[in-house]
C-alpha cells in the first residue's frame, strides 16, 4: 500500500513587489501554519518517507518546516523544478516515477495545478486547496507506477483554519 499527501505551500509574503514569484518567501502566518499542520499529521499517525517539493522558495520553506517536525533533515527534500506551477500531468508523472522503496510521500506545490490534481484522485472534489492544506490518499498499489490506476482512496483533507480534521 502507498500513501500520498499533497500539500499546498503555506501562506506567502507579498511585502516586496520587487521579489520574483519563485523567490517569494513565507510570511509569519505561513511560518506558523506549516509546523502546526505537520504536527497534526504526526498526531493523526501519518508517516512521510520522502518529501518532494517545487523549488519555489515558499514551497521549499513549507517542505523544510514539515521535514523538521518529522525529525528529518532539510537536505533530504527532493526538489523537482517541474512542480513549480505544474499542470496535472506533471503531478501524475512525478507520482508514477517515485521509487517503490518509499511507502508514504508528501508533495509540496502550488495552485491552480495542485487543486486540479487532487480533483483527479478520488470522488472527493475541492473548489480550492487553501494554503498549507493537505489532501491525503492511499492506494492498494505496490508500486508508484500503479498508484493512480489502482484506485486511490480518500484518507483525509485538512487545512490550518479547519480546526484539525487530521486530528
């Protein structure tokens, strides 16, 4: 069985109009929400074997804060440039290409592609993935190449203002 957690980056800063989109950092709320959401996942019994992220600063910082809460080193995060503003097919390709040694993977990325991707996974449909939201699914697949075709099953959806659906 495989578990996939799709995480939208935490709230980013718009303090400087001169900052390029890819270099936009987290704001103070984002820096609080990311470890809080990771802690919720830990309390819910979630495990993450591999952290995969867009290289954008806000996604990278979110992944780093999650990794730290899970007791992992930040250098263990795998950055995939194509996840920066990725369309659905890129998410599918990334999932299919994951190494089978990993049972539970978290992918950190951006809207609108992240919402479009989660809406392809199960009958549970979202209008929008809020910042720092986690959409989790499991699949009976033994290998990641079969994850999507094996029929992912909704596990949970949680976000900072929800009050703790993963708890």
